[in-house]
C-alpha cells in the first residue's frame, strides 16, 4: 500500500525488522512515559511475527526504505457481535515525518486487514490530551462515550 501524500509503504512486520521495530516501540512507550523489560520486547516481537491467529499482528511503515512507524492490532471475539472485532493497540509515527500521511496509511492498513478478516469493527484508545493524533483519529473514526477503567 502506498499513501498519495508520501512514498509510504505499509507492510507486515518481518523477522528482520526487530532492531527498527524495537527503536520505534521504545519511542512509542516513551511518549506514554512507560517502559517494559527486555523479556517483554522479546515476547512481543515473537508474537508479532508468529502465526498464532490469537496473537497480535503488526505493520511497519517504510518511508524511502526506512522504518518510520508501526501499528499493533489484535482480532478478538465480542459478546455483542457474531464476528470478531479488531483492537488497534499501538500506533506510532516518528515525530519528524508526522503530517506526511504515515499515520493515516497505518490506520488504513489495519482497516484493510480487519476487512479481509471479516472484522468490520476497529477500535483504539488514546489519551485525552493526545491532541495532535486525535486530529487524525477524528477524521478516521468516531469518538465513543466510553471511559476506560483498569486494575
């Protein structure tokens, strides 16, 4: 897939992407003021490139041959629907290339994967104060009234 706004190529994460993926995911986690131990990096990457349909899938955005963004998503069952739904857990684009259509292309690639899997509904979460990303999200989805709780 190529975005009309930039020469962006979106593709599934592959085994050889580990170093670039780790750098992007570290930047994403830092944005949310979070860290994970090395074993989480190892297990998450293994899941992303594995073939278990219950695990997360991932996309990498390449711009001029360099990885500049990522998306992690998961298909799961839903009690209110017969067909699976898709949860877009992580979306990140390097700050220097934001505004070039990379985030849009990544979300669209998840929409395309969901459509191919028969999962019409795609959803994701973000922080209320993530105003820059929310401008894109407002164009590609709709805000719901739900509030997240966690343990």
